[in-house]
């Protein structure tokens, strides 16, 4: 698939199954990620790659984060939270490690990591790997950030779920760039 085709047809894969990406494919995704634009060359992106049993550690974090907000959560709710870490063969956690008090503001550093995630999404699509960008409460929890090895100032940008699409890819929405063009007032 050529890049323009990938750019104009990419869709997410919400349901994923084994096998996950190979080591060489993961390396390609990460190489694409670190070619994202980055104001000031601060290199704010950090990636935690979790496959197989390593995802249980992420399940621990998901359960801890649930219990922080709902200490009385029952066993079933806890299992549901833990199982979010097992929804895909591989999960890449993308975090913006923010350089504070810098002329490049935090929002630009976060966008650079967002661009790196999109590079990964596109590379995955081009390689035939299903991918889904997720965030949710786990992206903003200081507890989760700490358990991932980061500080409250840092920002989880994405949990990128990767694997083999478990169903056929959805069709593209009927949209045109013209829908989003505005004229200067
Ligand atoms: C920053 C960001 C966070 C997202 N978080 C979630 C999420 O937590 N759960 C979810 O279902 N979709 C989430 N999405 C949206 C999906 O990844 C996906 O883009 C959306 O369902 C549209 O599908 P498409 O990518 O095939 O157009 C997020 C997207 C972005 C850019």
C-alpha cells in the first residue's frame, strides 16, 4: 500500500486478535513514531511496549485506577477493568514526558507525541496490522501515570491497541474536505 492510500483510507480496528505485530514490525512502527514533527527537538515521546504476560502489569494498573475511584468495586467489575489490558495482543502506551518551564509549551509537546502516535497508526495500517487509539480515564490518572513510571506533569497520549483485525474493516464515512473548510471572516 502506498502512503497516500494509507493516509486517505485508514480506519481503526476496535476488535483485535492474535497474532500481534512481530518484533520487526514493532520496530518499524516505533521508527515511524520517532519521525514525527517535534518543535524544539525535545523528543517528548516515551513508549512502553506490552505483549503477552506483560499486559498483566497493565491490568494491575487498570484495576488500581478503578479501585482509586470505586474502592468498593466488586470482583466482576475488577475483572472487567483488568481485562481491558488483554483486549489486544500488543499495547503501546505513548506518553509525553513534559519538559516544564520551556519556551515550547506543554501543549506542543503533547501534540508532537500525538503526531508520533498517528505515524504508528498509519504505519500499522500500511503493514496490515489492526490498530486502535484509546485513552479514557487511564490517560489522566496520576495514579496510573505513577505506576507507568511517570509524573503528574506528564501526559498519557495513547494506549495503542495492536493486533490482527477480528472483523472486516469498516467502510469509510461519506465525508469531504469541503465539509471542514472555512473562509476568513
Ligand atoms: C486522542 C484520542 C483518544 C481516543 N480515545 C478513544 C477511547 O478511549 N475509546 C474509543 O473508543 N475511541 C477513542 N478514540 C477514537 C478511536 O481511536 C477512533 O479514531 C474512532 O473510533 C474513529 O474511528 P476511525 O479511526 O476508524 O475513523 C480516540 C481518538 C483519539 C485521537
